[in-house]
């Protein structure tokens, strides 16, 4: 069960009072918001860890493996040992492993590597014996078709499966499909209708190479020539299309080609559009597809003519993303009436998001509608997020926060600690085998009800796997559990608190900001590593780490030093201080620079130097950075709550003011129905660009 917790938190270490207003329609709880005592999973056997490491240098024999039988990770150790000898492993040995671990994640991992090994060895009977109908990987499915070919089992079912793979995607399929498709064609299983079906999918996906490959298979030379012409145009639009057939396929190819061109050269795409549209008889759908991309790639860089190009997009072609860009473009020009109108044209659900409620309120305030602004601020302030906190500041309200805690007996978590799948998942995480751990976790939580899954998240965090509070709650297995957003202690773990406080003080930073950066970058995973090689809690690049370590007089042995939490927090905090000093003491700019780097930040500052911070953040050109800045700032407010029980005003935090008034938190009554208008009145012209 979940228990509403607008509570007194005075008895909790690091937390102060959480206010609950008398008017709230939620009964205030009397029990402190305390987490259950941690439950520890037994650590992996050090000898097993050493054996697992040894498999990277070669296989282990069965006698050694037998010594680990009965241990939770024995199956994974055996998998690691056997795959080192897949090129010679007897098929019977592989079959025995799959039988022994039937239904376990380790069997799926084994099968995914064992099947290609059997294919390389032409062990087709063993391949088919090891097959699972649950496999949906196209490369493996095509290998199965090859196995059936080798076994002379090409029948109607084989043809149906091969045709299903053929039509499954307009993108390029794996090389393993080449032989089955060649046989399918030779047997007459790829009639022109089926070829055209995939050709159209490839055109829609702007896959010119696939289109050319398909074109070579048409028996009619005229069809082949026209298909090649279409493919060539997709890759290099600009030629004469007047001789093309005036049909839906021509329009599809031309629209896809111009939309693709618009991503790199919107001016050229817009210039070509009228002639192509007239020659081929474009309808609203084709015009909308091209004009959408022309507008998007113009406005995303705030190029000239963005407003005109947005206006040229048919309303039927607008989606939520382009509607948002219509607002941002107007904000970037400080055209408050246009921005307010763009919000009013959003669908109701989008318009009532806290982001757009807040900006609608800001814009109404700027255009003289103070009462309307206050009503919208009040709605937005119901949300515990960046824009909700800003809205609360505009009305001088406490921040909305309705934390929930799990009300379940400790015995329920202790029982989960004996679940074999969860034990394997957590032990694999502790051994830094993240992919395997994820397989076990996903399989385990799929069996659990929501309360058990929430307890599993708490159990994982008890054992140092903090990111389960992000990846194990709210959006799980294709389903959404919105009430789990209120499990703040799980979603916002806090570790290394004293080190965070110390390094923040050393660098003159707010510790809540440092904690928020860690939550945003790694979710407190000291072994996190990005594709760009950023490492550790605060995701510091080795080159940056080396330079800052030298300036701090820290010993530096190499990039792996960043996996040490103390070292990483010291270096990451010093780096934040450098960025803060570089960007005029403005945290929102430093946060943007931390994520995007100096070059994009310099461009954004040059483009919109006078915009207020909230408008400037919303007009950042990169979605990742735009969301990141808002996320880190809102996380800072929540970590202020965790560390202190109250919070610095977010509007002060934005500007680097650390000594401003602090605010409490309240669990508000349910929000009233939306008062956001479907259309906004035009303000007096002289007020259109007034700034606060």
C-alpha cells in the first residue's frame, strides 16, 4: 500500500518540517516518513568473482564449474565459461545448458550467442533444436531460415516467414537475410506487389540504398528504371520530375526526398517545393510533410524566416513538438502575443502541462492580464517540477510536494531478498555486469505486483543499485504508474551526503545542486560510464579530471580514478565552480555548459542575450540540454528538501542568489479545472514587448 505523507519530518536525519495546509483535501499523516531498515543481499562469493574474471582469459573446465554449483550466479559463470569455447563446444553440452536453465534470463543470453556460433559451424540440426519461438531478432530469424534451407525444409511456412521478414521494415535488414531472400525470389516468392510494398516503406523511411537494391529485382525494365530514378532523387533531389508518373508513389518519394533535404538545407528544400508540388499534384499531406521539416530545421536554429515557415505548415501536419517550437520561436523574438496565441492553439492536454500553464501565465502577466496570470500560476504551482516551482515563486506559495512512502511489513522486503532472480540481479550489479543484471531485473519485476516491484526498488537501493528508483518506477514494462512519482525517497536517493556537503562548502556551492547533478548524471552510480567516456558520479571526462586534479593537487593515476566517489565529487564540484565563475555566477548557464559544452552555450547566449532566464532556458536549441537544465534545477529543490527540509526559492537559485528566503513544502488540494483559454485576447500594441 502507498500512504500519503504530508508529514512532520523533524525526527528524520537531514530533514526538517514539511507543511500541510489545513485546507488540503488530503488527511495529514502522523507517522514520520521513514524508510524501513535496509536489507542486505549476500555479496557474491569472491572466488566466483575471480573465476568469472578468469573466463575473459579463457574457458574454465567443468570440474572447476562444479565447485560453484548451488551458488546464485553459477549459471552465469557457466555461460561465461562455455561461450569462450563456443567454436568447439559439443551441441549436446549446449543443449544441456539450455535445458538446465529453461526459462531463466541466462538461457536467453546463452541462446543469443550460441545460435550464431552453431550457424558458423553449419550445425543446423542443433541450431533448430536450440531455437525458441520467443526470438524476434531479424538476424537470428534469418539464420533460422538458412537452417531450414540447409535441412531441405523449404515449404509454405518457410515462404510465409521469409515474406514476413521482407515486409517487416523499410530499412536495411541484416546480411543474414540475403541468402533466404535470394531463394525466396528464385522461388517466385517476391512478386512485384511485395517488392513495391517494401519499396514504399523504404521511400517513406528515406532509405535510398534499400530502394536501389529492390529496384534491381523488378523484371520489367521500365519499372526498374523508374524505381532507380526515384531512389536517385531521394538521395539527391533537384532533377526534373515532370516526366514521373502522377501517382501516389511519385508523391511519396518526392515528399520524402524534400523532407530529408530540409534537415540539412531547408532553404533549398523550400525553393524546390513549389515546382515539385505542381508537377506531381501534391496534396496537403505531402505539402505538410515537407513544410514541417523546413520549419522545424529552421526554427531549431532560430534562422531567419522561422515564423513565416511555421505559418506555412498546415495545421494538420503539426504535432506536439512543432507546437512547442512555435511557442519558442515567438519567445525568442520576445513576441508575447504570438507566443500566447501559440500556446492557446495547443490541444488541451498539452496546454495544461505545467510548462505551458506557467508560460501562459508569464505571457499574460507581460501583456497586462494579472488576474488571468495568477489563476494559471496557481494551476501550475500544483506540480512538483521546474515550472511548478517557478509558478509557486510568482505567487509566493510553498512548493507542492506530496511524498508517499511504502507501507508494507519489513517481512515483505525480506521475502523479496530471497527471490532467486532479484538476488542474481543485485549480485550481478555488484560485480559490474550491468547487461546481465538488467536481464535478471527485468525478468524478476515482470513477475511482481506493483507493491512488490516498489519494494524490489527499495531492496536494490539498500544494496547500492540506486538507479532502480528511475528505471524501476513510474514507466515500467510499457505501463505507466503515475502515483509512483510521489515515491520521492526512492526516486531521489541520497548517498555520500557528507562528502557532497564538504566539497560544496569548499567550492562555495549549494550542496543540493551538487546532489542534483549526481542524480541527473549517474543516479549515484559510481561506476557509470557514458558513450563519450564520461565517468563516475558526476560524469567527468578523463581529460577534465586530469586538469582539475592537477589544479587541486590531487593524486592522479588515470581516468579510473573518477570511479572513486570521493575523487569524483571533489573534481566534479570544482568543475562546477569553474563553470559558475566562467558564466557570471549564473547557475542556469553553468548547468547548460556542463551538459552541452562551451560552443553551443556561447551560440545560445549570443542569439538571445537579453531573455529572462526562464525564457532563455525554454529556447535552448537542444532538447537534451533544455530538459537537462530544468531537470537539474528542479532536482536541486528536491535535494534541498532531502538535505534541509525546506528549499531556497528556485527563482533565486536560477540567478545564483544563495542567501534568499527559504520555502516550505505543502501537499495541495487537487487542482481545479483548467482555465487556460482556447484563444487569447490580443493585448494593446504598446505593451506587446514589455519586459518585467
